[in-house]
């Protein structure tokens, strides 16, 4: 889709800085505008949501959240330039509005 001129969304944890940097470097090499949307919720919100999940595809629970949070690597100056934080505390509509606003500001959405 990307090579057909369409926009692509890559859904990834990108916990490791080297993976974020590699992604941005490849995008730059291909001449593809890219942005990292860091979606985050307060720990209390995340815990409530994880406890409310039942019978879905993910096996993530509070203990998995804590492990991933501990292993999160901070952004380097390179990725910091492309990083835009979006709170997910207030739900899906807020996340979508925040993401679209970032994309509009960057000229990547009408």
C-alpha cells in the first residue's frame, strides 16, 4: 500500500529505542513522512482496563503491563523529534481526535 502512494499505520510497541530509530531511518531513506504516536494511559487507568478484559485475543494483564513499563526505553533526540504523546485516559474518541490533530499539524491529514 505504501508503494502505491497510500498511507500506512504501523501498530507496534516499539519499546526499544533501536527499533524506533531503525523505523524512522528506513522511512527517511524511502522518503516517507513518519510520525511516532506514543499512546499512554495513567497506570491506574491501564490497570482498570486490564482487569475489565475477558476472553479476548491478548493475554496481557497487570503483571505484563508492569514488565513492559519497566523495560520501556526513553526516546533519543532522533526519535524525540518524531514523537507525539497522546493520552488514552479518556477513551477512544479522545485518542482519535489527538492523533488526527497531530497528523493535521504535520500536514499528513486533511
